[in-house]
């Protein structure tokens, strides 16, 4: 009986191998079940199978599979995983990015707005530059060789009775008008217009323009008459008068037509024909542009202000 209960050497070797394998599988949980099955099958084929080893192998395989399943969760079906991925992708992007990517392609509303603003700025710049060049050509038209010169030096008397000459107008623009105080309608209308345009210019460019009224009727328009007459239109108007020959020379220099009747008796009323223009002169005394009755006060003031802004001294321009 004692000999039958004693296990053989081959059985003991098999049991020791199984014990070692069990200990190794417990410590290294990452071993694949397929490798375990192969190792178990090789062990069982090389040695006789015992009831204990055969009973322990399924338990070991089940434990290894359970540990692997606990470490690595099973992947969700595609129908369940897709909405979660789309939701995470949607939360990661802003509305502007989604619109830019899926609706407008590589462009966005910011890029479009920037493009429109840049185009509008270029159009405005080229239009402004075109107008500036036109004004410059107008201002330079009378300064070339062979062009008739408008304006010149003169020495007259102002409405305060003080000497006043063309040198007193240097350094700023001047707006010169020729008329006479006994004019029934045209001169008062034009002087009202001159006062309006001067106020607009003075509000935006104080002291840039001197308003000058030169009489074409020196026989009746002395300094006292001029002062009383011009005070009705604007307190900053400068009235100029002189002798008949001095006025004639000034009118000739400015290309102004005027005509007085002959054989006028003292105290007799009469009218004087004359040109109806405002002569804009630059700070150096050169003619810039003539403003006629076709210009409204606002239009004329705009033209004057544009020339004032464009003007540069001749040395600086060169």
C-alpha cells in the first residue's frame, strides 16, 4: 500500500513545472492566453497529465483572461463611439472656426471685411490724389512761360485811411473782389456770398485767407464810405481805394474789366460795369483760381480750403 501511494519521479517533475508556471503567470499578468495555452499544451505533451494539473489549467487561463479584460476595456461599437467623438470635436472648435472651415472655405467674414476696407481706402486715396493733382495744375497754369499773369504789385489806401499794398497780403491767401458801393444788386449779393464763404474757411483755417474789396469807383468810394459800406457785410473785410489811375492799374493787372460813363456831372448818379469774379491769390501773390457766380458759398469755400491745404512754399515744393 505504501508503494502505491508514493508518486513516481515523472509525476513530481510535472507537478513542479505546473507550480512554477502558476507562480510565473501570477506575477506576470500581461502574458497572452494563447501563449499560456501553447505552453500548457507543450508541457502536457512532454510529461504525463495529472488530475491536479488538468484541473488547474482552465482556472489559470480564465484568471489571465479576466485580468486582461479588466485592464483593457472593450471598444464600443462604431454607432455608439461616433457621436461622442463628434461631440468632443464640436466642443473643441468655435463657431467662427466652424463657419470658416465648413461654410466659407478658406475665407472668413473678417478677411472679406478687410478686403473691402482696403479696396475702399485705395479708391479714396487715388480719387483724392487725382483731385489734388488737378488743383495743382490749375494753380500752376498761370505761372508758366507765355501765360497771362493775373495780379501784381499795387499801393492803395484801406478803409481806415492807411497805406495798404500787395506786400501786406503776402504770407496768406487773399480773396479779392472788385465792385463799387453804389451797385444796386450784384455787388451786395456777391459780398453776402463772400461773407458766407469766408466764415466757412475761417472756421476751419483761421487767419488763412484775407477778404479784400477793391473799388472800381474811386471818385465816390473814399475810405469813409468803404468802411461804412463793408461793415454791413463782415467786420473783417478790407476795403481799398485810391486815385483813378491807381485803380485803373490794379484792374489792368488783375485782368478786370470796368467802365465808367463819360461827362458825369457832380452829384449825378451812375453805374459802373465791371467783371464779377473772386480772385484767389496764394501767399506769394500768385493767382490760383477765379471763382464765379456758378459756385455756391459752400462750393467756393471747399475749393479755397483745398488750395490752402495743398499749398507749399515754392522753395519747399522744389
